């Protein structure tokens, strides 16, 4: 699943949906996503990390999916 809309204007709606699905609070979903984005893009290649780049998005989605499933 592509979770990148958690950075867009409809982020709260998706956060509420995911929160219900994974028994979390919407704020935990949003904060968790920001943490994952920071971890993936904050490494030594951060200057080249582009959130629109398919590889970066895939890495973020994979890590966030793992984050959600850990909490479930």
C-alpha cells in the first residue's frame, strides 16, 4: 500500500482508517509515519532522498507497513 497521502491534505482521513484497522490512535499513525520518513530519508544520502522517487517511497511504505504490523 502507498501511504504517501499521509503527507497530503487528506492525511487525517487515512490516519483514522489505519488507526481503526490497527487499533491505534490517529496521532500514533501520523507520528509513526513521520518517524519512518525521517529514518528513511535522514541517512547519509539524505540530500538525494526525494519523496517522489519510487525507491524512496517503496522503502518508506515497507518500513511503515512493518511499523503498523508491529503495533497490531
